[in-house]
């Protein structure tokens, strides 16, 4: 099933992201976690793709498993920065052969020290165009309500986002954010710039304050005072932080639905218990 048709249904959507293992040693444990998440019956599940391409086989096989054995439509992430054109064509064939109909087209982070000369791909828009030419797939792309960290200005970021959408993105999924006003402002600005495709709002339930502070420092995302106070008060107890993180994410999601943002994507970090609690908190709203 195409993700765009699910999003366009008009009802509140809750999708969930999982990541594949880095090595085959942990394959079974990770697969089990993704299966538990699939049993929660999200509207669709996305499966991330390693920046160096090392986990491409794992991405395809986890996506195939949740879709074909658990009946949850899968969105396979695909990044291009480290790949040659023929590898990417091979990925299209591989995903199509496994019944995958949806790709999140990404550039990927540029590995440290990598020369940008002689690359086959520089931006996600090039990959998007190739997927569109290939046909078969519904294409999504990433977007950044607080701007991508490499962008000189938010205007540039939105201009290039428009290019990516024009290249063939049918929907966008946002980077996580912790203040919904940031998303509402971003939506206003991209609509003004002529970007009309649906935007799926990415929400991260924070259960590990150390990792979120690190991610925010790297990516330039803001942590609102209200959230910082929660982390300061409960961050030293994993149980308390988990409960507070679930409550915070739930409240963000309810506010999004209430304000007409119908599609929400949960960064599950492969934690079925956390994803399950959030789904339960929303049961009357999303059923
Ligand atoms: P692009 O859309 O290419 O943008 C990258 C930068 O280039 C931006 O600053 C943009 O403004 C600029 N730009 C775009 N076009 C041009 C142009 N023509 N000229 C000049 N500048 C331009 N990474 C992974 O490795 N695997 C994953 O599975 C993964 N999943 C993700 C899922 C989501 C929802 C998000 C938000 C991010 C994900 N990432 C993933 C991270 C992503 O790969 C990085 O953020 C990466 O740095 C940018 O990828 P992109 O596809 O957004 O790039």
C-alpha cells in the first residue's frame, strides 16, 4: 500500500520508525523488537538505512518482514551520498522484488573527511528524481522545522526543500521537535513557499536525556524550558524519565491532532513498551 493513500485518508495517523541492526550478531534481537512494534498496528512503519550503506540488506529484510508477515505497510529509507548509481538501481530492484512500495529518499550525513568530488549524488533531490524515473514507488523526503544544520539560512533550506518536492516527493517527514509552535511556524512558511504535500510530524519520546542533549547539540534543535525542567527533575531516574517522556510526547501528539496535523510519526528507538504506552494513551483518538 502506498503511504500517500494512508496519509490522505484524512483520519489521525500514527506511524512508527525502527532501525535495523548494525551487525548480524544482533539481527534476531532487533528483528524481535520491530515485530513487537508491528504488533501495535501502526498505520505504517519506516525502517532506517545506515549512512554507509552497510545495513541495506537488513533494512530491506526488516521492511519485508513487517509488511509481509505482520501486515504493516513499510517505508524503506534509502540514502545516496556514499553510493554509486548502479548500487542505487540495485536497491530499487531489491526493494521492489520484496514487495516494498514506499521509499524515504535521503541524502544521508556526509562521512567525516569525505571529498565531495566525484560523487554520483550530492543531494536527496537527485535520488528523488531517479526513484520517480524508476516508477513503482511512493516517495517521501526529510524536512527540518528548525532548518538543516548545513543550511546557511532557513530560506535556503525551504527553497531546496521545494526543489526536492518538485523532483517527486509526495510527502515529507520532519526531524523531531519538542515545541509544536516550531512546526506550526514551519508549516506556515513552507505553504507560503508553495510546498503543498502532506507533512508527517516526527515526535521522539525522550527516555534518555543524555542522548537527546547530544543530538540537539549536533543538530541545532531547541529544547524548550518546559522540557528542560522535566529532564532536570526526572532525568536521573530511568523509570521517572520514561514516564515523563511518554507523557510529554503524548501531549505533543494530542496538540498536533487538535490543530489539524493528522499524520504523526513516532521515533520509537526500537522500544516497543514506550511506543505501546503512547498508542494506548491515544486509543480513543486514533481508533
Ligand atoms: P537534502 O535534502 O539533500 O539536504 C541536505 C542539505 O543540502 C540541506 O541543508 C539542504 O538545504 C541542502 N541542499 C539541498 N539541495 C541543495 C542544492 N541543490 N544546493 C545547495 N544545497 C542544497 N540518515 C540516514 O543515514 N539514514 C536514515 O535512515 C535517515 N533517516 C532520516 C529520517 C528523517 C525523517 C530525517 C529528518 C532524517 C533522516 N536521516 C537519515 C538524516 C539525514 O540523512 C541527514 O539529515 C542528512 O544530513 C540530510 O539528508 P536529506 O535527505 O535531508 O538531504
